[in-house]
C-alpha cells in the first residue's frame, strides 16, 4: 500500500463512525494515480449558466505529499 493509500485508509476509518468515506473516482489516462475529488456545486442555476466542475487534489490533503510522486 502506498503512502496516499494509507492516508485515505486512515481517514476512511475515522469517517466510518459517521457512515462516510472518501470518494476516489476512476481515472482514465496516462496518470492513473488515485486522487481525492473535491466536490463542487453550481452557484447560479438556469439556462445558459455554466455547470459546476469537479476538482482533483494534486497534493494529499491529509499528509501534504505530492500525488504522483509516490511509487
């Protein structure tokens, strides 16, 4: 298990008390590093308004290690 997987597993263990876990979406492409997704929400709704987009962390939000640098 890599360092990022350990961070996620430890955080999931704490979140389990609240029936919650971290979402790691399937990543397609050359860099398939598991990265936590930061969920966003749309501010203004309606016709012609841009939709909300998801963001992916480039550093582990739990230990600060740069993602993709762990092998």
